[in-house]
């Protein structure tokens, strides 16, 4: 165990910086926890050892009872008042007592009316009473530092907030509820068992390492590596579920682009296109296609029909195709292919990996068949669809899901690798395991194998937050919003 590490009773490893972090937790923090804008209610959240005292300074209960004298899990009705006793708002104060709160500390949530001005006044009062502004994600960070959540679960909180489809939510909940952490703990336990096994046999001289032990170790290391490989296979799907799949829908005017987009969005035209000069480039909509969030770029460009605003020229199509990871290329089955279609097909050949060729309007008498189109597209598969009858749309959804999930199994989203950090850490751990196998094969002695295994074990601990430094913590929690 390296210097600066500390092993807690339960075997968890903390770096020295962990304890520095804990010192900043002496402060009582507060923030507006609800989104900006107007709403029915807005919440000012206060957390820390002085939370009840701070709240008492700004909240006056109708009953005259002090929050400091109120049990956890209760709420009082009253008024938010400034230091001169003037009323700012009426509202509720919810009391949570340590450790039974989100952060694990004393927490008061002041429910005010949901106006930005009134909320800011209430927040300013908490500062005057001794709280300091919470940093991004600081409530969740405290929950982590107080052992309410492990790191993967803390990241899950953000994923739940950001989830845009059922698949993404299932993945986020898997992290939040600890399903992902459990997988990681399983791997760490397996490594720990190997370390114990080595410890019991470490006295063997180098050249006498028992073959049986070496064989067992090799088998077990392979086992862990295989599990890591399986998890890594879910990383691409996890990233798409979390961030969405940048998608372009291209094809000449009238081919059915906006009809397809509306079918994906299951709504009528939402964007009015008859305002000349409006900026449309940045417009993006997110469609839930079988649980996969498709981020459709240039929706307005698509929606601009043949005789409104600008058409999607071939160069712009190419540009959009380049930005996208999935390019849906549409060809009108009720018309013969023409020169414009041929040009779109050249893009298909350039972007073979991400292209999907769709034959549209197949409810109408065919002028172009799937076979002809496929041949012109250099043998790429063709999906036939009709947004009029719905034919082929389910198959298209399944095909898109299939592309995203690849080897990752559906229904197992809860254990998907969701972030770049997780993917990187798993890769690092795997490198240490590979080194352990090399050490084993090189017969350099069990203590070398032990060092590699220990490194892998510590690396995996970074995922659940059992071993990591301040910098990484800051990096992770800075991605949160204030008040979370
Ligand atoms: P875009 O210019 O590529 O966005 O094409 P639109 O989606 O606006 O469609 C052009 C025309 O084709 C509209 O009149 C649609 O109603 C019609 N259309 C689109 N998809 C289908 C389809 O699957 N079947 C039939 N029969 N008509 C369709």
C-alpha cells in the first residue's frame, strides 16, 4: 500500500487528500436546488452542522417552534423573514437530521414560491446567517464523503437527472442503486482473494512457485480480465445512452425526411420554417428510438420543405453526415432514382460505417425497389419504410438499437459503463492484470504478481471512490449543477 493511503476498518482505501476534503465539510453550505426560471415552488437547500441554526435565523414557524427543536423527517409551515423581521415569503421548512439526509448531515430544505428573485433573497439570508455558497455538486460530494453513496452511485445521480430515454434511465438507476458498483466489488473481491492466496504462499523461493498455485492464479486473472472485457463492450452503448447518438437525416427534398423525424418524435411539425433568416444550424432535437436517444442535427434544415426556406444542398448534406455517428439516407421508393439521389449515394459510400440506407414511401406503387437501391449503394443493406402506414419502422428501430448495443445485452443497462472515466479506469486495471500475467509467465516471483494485482485492485477502487485524490473528485463533481 503506497504512502499517503489509509486503510479504513472495512478495508476501503482512502488517500490523504480524502481527509483534507473532509475538513472543508466543516462549513455549512446552501444553494437553490431547483432549476432557474419560474415554478410553483423553489427550494433552498442548507446542509452542514449549522444547518438548523442557519435556517432558524431565516425561518419563523407559525407555531413558534424552532427548527433546532424539530425532529428529522418533519416539516413546519411559516415565513421566511429577514433580520429586521420583514417577511420575504411564506413556505415550508423540511428538517432532516444527520445521518438520515441526502448528504448525511443536518439538512433543511426551505420550500418557497418558485420565483428567482424571492429564492435569491432567501438564499442571501442564509449566507448572512453563516452558510456559504455551495459549489457544483457539493451536496452529492458530501453524500459521497459521508459514505451515503459511493462514487459510481454519485455519478448515477447526475445520470438520472440527465436521462432522456428509458434505456438511459435504466443505466443511470443501475449506477445510482449500486448495481454497477456491485459488479466492480465482485471483481475487486476476486483480486483480493488472489492476493490472500499469494500471501499464504509468498515464502516459496522464486523457482519453486507451486505449479498448482500458478495455474490457479492464471485462471483467475483470466476470469477477471474476461469480465472487464465484457464490461468494456458496453462502453460504446453506455456513451450513446448517456450523451445521445448524433444523427443526420439526409436526402433530396420531399423524400420523407421530416415525416420520418416526426414519426421518431411522434409529434406534428413543431418548428415553423417560414421565417426567413432564422438561424437553424444549431437546432437539435432528441428522439427516443427504442430507448436510444437520437440527437437529430439540423432539424430545421430537414423540416424546411421544398418550397420554404433553403433546401438541403448536397454539400450541406455531406457536412451534416460528417458530424453524425448515424446517417440515415433516404430515397423515395415511389420515384425513380435520379442524379440528386446518386450524389447522396456517394456520401453513403464515403460513410459506409455509419450510413443506413432507407427506401421511403413503400406504401406507394414502387418505382425503385430495395434490390435496385442496394445495388446502387454498393451492396449496403436497405431498410424499407413507410411513415404513412408505419411499415418497417419497428424493424428500423430494432436495427438502430442493434447498431448501438452491438455485443452489449439489452436489459443489462444497469451495469453498462456509462462514463469515459469508468472506461479509462477499467482499461488501466486491465493493463495491471496483463502485467500480472506477464510476471507469472516470467516466473519472477509471486511478490511481483502481487504488486500488479494490488495495482489492479486499487485502480478498480477508483470507480467506486474507495481510492482517489482531490483532483479527480473535483473533476467529477464540477460536472454537477449547483444545488445538486
Ligand atoms: P422532406 O422534404 O424530405 O422532409 O419530405 P416530407 O417528409 O416533407 O415529405 C414530403 C411528402 O411526402 C409529404 O407530402 C409527405 O406526406 C409525403 N410522404 C412522406 N413519407 C411518406 C410515406 O411513407 N408514404 C406516403 N404515401 N407519403 C409520404
